[in-house]
């Protein structure tokens, strides 16, 4: 049976939806990088030729231009001026997911700079571009609400969203219901598509997405584990929530297939301050490896208590805390050597389709502008690259049907996230498993205390099991 014809049962979804744990639920306590924001209704807008501030939010100055070598121009001399095109971006600027919003605000700033003089679309006209941001406040209901406001009140032509399934999925659902073009990034494929009751035989019409899926996560995890000799007993930390239960449904069979023995520490509720039960179980069973879909504060509690109680595995993989430098710094010396699935790195061999900047150059620019270490959600920049690509191929910007046709035809050979192709045949274990999602790269990484570097930690690429175009920098080093 082809994937287009296959229907997805609830059990099937639970077997693959666990990847949500890779991107959701960062707590403010360990994230540490809360983006400054105004009151609940802050909205920042920028359009060619002027700026506008609503609810106290501060805009990027209009007229700014990009300075990267090789930057492309958006305007052709003498082009007739077209109507303003509105783009609404829903991001988590405050609350537990605010770490994502730091890079999100950087991306929006860069987008505005690129279209400061407008964009020549497929109709040959130079259109002013108005980019607006609304804060989801790390709340799914709020994310849906502000997406609805963008559509019904602001009359946006495109809705964008990022920052985990908690933000992306409700925004996409709202756009599908209200028939608004919606482009998103940063929700694992299974969570985005099957979590929204998607059916490959009857795909979504208005909502399309870029990100990786569960097969990439598992491939990279096993690749990391296999690099260090252990007794292959792996202790698992899976909480009693959607993420934990989904991993519990998907991973046991895969773990057994790879010759590992799983030791389940037992379901627990988040947040949790005491992991004595799990640690005692892992010690008793002699686990030399531990993996967990665990929020940063719980990771700190578990890892601190593990050391205090004499549990010293050779490898530790924490899915959520390893996304952000700030979360690693909050762990102090205890973070040295932690593993995780990663989705952006300065060494990526890709470049922006807008400015020509490499991943390294963009990371350097982020650090210069924000006075902090580069962050993986810089990858969110890709959604506006996508908008520009679609608009350049759209001959009638007032025709939503044509816009969605161009979205479905997207084939960008180069973006900051790598090649993005929605025209590739649908097939399992590829970048195009379901109609509405195109994959980007995922690798396995290890955080290590810096040896004379500018920041406390450096992130090393240690597995490219699902992304051969990414250069492996080193092999995994054991913790003990």
C-alpha cells in the first residue's frame, strides 16, 4: 500500500509522534534567555518606507539593508509599485518557550532588512512587505488566538509560525480552518502531520511545514550510542505526558532491534524534584547509558541527584536541555559530554537564498547583534526564505489558490536549512514522507566544555546518520 493510500490509526500515530519531545516544553528556569516583550497584545510591524509600533513593541528601523557579501537585491529599477503584502509571524517571545523567541526576533529583524525596499514578485511589481510579530506567550490557546487575529483583523497574506508543536500546531489548525496560507518550521513531522489528524491520502490544503521526523532522531541516537562500548543496558526517562508516552510506544522495539536492553525507570509527572526511584532502578540494573525526553529543570534535578547517588553512566542523552547554550551553562560542569539530537550548526554547508550568508556567517552575525552564543533556532530563518521564493513565482498575489499551488511546488536547492523539496516523490525514510512536510537536516551532537573558547560550551557534530552532507567533527567521548 502506498503512503498516499495509507490511513493512520491512533495507535500508529502514538508509535511515531514521540519526536515532539525534541522541541517542546523548555522551562524558563533553565532557558534563561527570556525575550523582552511588552504587554500581552504587543505587535511589531515593519513595511517598506516606514515603521509602526503597536502595544509598545519596538520595531527595527526601516531602511536597514543587509551587508553580507553576495547579498541579492530585491528590487529592480523602475518596477511598478504593487500593493502591500502582509506577513504575520507567531513566535514564543515570553513564557517557558521564550528561548526560541530570541533567535526568532533575530530572524524577523533580518527579514525586515532584506525587504526594506520591497520585493519584486511574480507579477513584476515591487511590493512593500509588512512583517508583523505576535507573541504566543508559550501558550497553545494564545497561539491560535493571535493567528486568528492576523487572519481576520490584520488581513495577512501569509501566516508563519515556529517554536515547537505547542506554537506551530495550533497556528496551523487555525489557518486550515480559516483558509489562510500558512508556512511553519520546528515541529517534528509526526507531531505536525499526524498530531493534527493528517491523512496522506487527503492532505491539508492551506498549511505546509519544514522539519525532520522520528526516523532521523532514532537513527542519530543509535549512531551516538554505538560509538562507545557499553553493556548496552539503557535506562530511559519518559514522563507521563504525550511526549514520554509516545517515546515509550515507539522506542522499545527499535532498542531491541539494535541489540540494546531497555530499563524503564517508570512513568513520572512533570515537573519532578525527586528521581531517587529511577536512579535506584538504573543502578540496580547496571545501566551504562541513559536517555530522556526530559524538560531542563528535571534534567538538572535528575543529573545532580545521579551524581550524588553514585550513578555514573558512560553516556547520557537528554533531548530537550541540549538545544540551547543557556540550558547547558545552567548545568555547569555537569553538562560536559551530554548528547542530543541537533538541527543547526555553524558548519552546515548551506547558505541563505536571500543574502548568500553561510551558516557560519549567520551564527557570527547573531552573536555580534545579541552578545550571546549562536542558537539552533536560527534555522527559523528558512520560513521567510520560503515566502520570498513563493512570491517570486506568484503572478497574482491576490489569488490564494495560486499561492498555495506555488507553495506545493516549492523546490529550493539552497536555503540556510539546506535543500527543501516538496516535489520529491513520497517515500518512507526520506525528506518527503507526507505531502505537507519537507524535511531538513538532523544530526547527533555532543556538548563539551570549551577549551579556551569564547563561551562555556562548544557543540560537536558526532553523527550524520541521517544527514550525510553534514561533516562529522569528532567521535563521541564517554562521560567516565
